[in-house]
C-alpha cells in the first residue's frame, strides 16, 4: 500500500503537508491513481491560487517524486 504526501509552499510563507486519500471506503484496497487524482484536485480546486510550489511524492523514507507544480502548472 503506497500513500502519497503533498507539500504546499503557500504565498504567505507557510508550508503544509497533506496525505492522499486513496480508498473509496474503509475496507477497500488502496487505489494509487485515485489518491494522486485527489491530491491534484486539492491543488487545483481547494487551494487554487493560494500556493506557489507543491510536490507530490511517495510516503516512504526515500519515496520517489511523483509530480511537481509551480504556480499552478505541472513541471514534472
């Protein structure tokens, strides 16, 4: 089961971490694509125009980079 983190760097200088929600219900198998889609939706809709940089990566000690966003555009 892979969960994902997203780091937000907001325009006001704050940094926050959010975790993916990759299950449809409590006993469901985790769905990686669903978790990443939900994090991207949070970036683009919930916190629209409030953040400068966001990075999505695997929630492991040496987790790989999944996506990187700068000012609303995906750069990786």
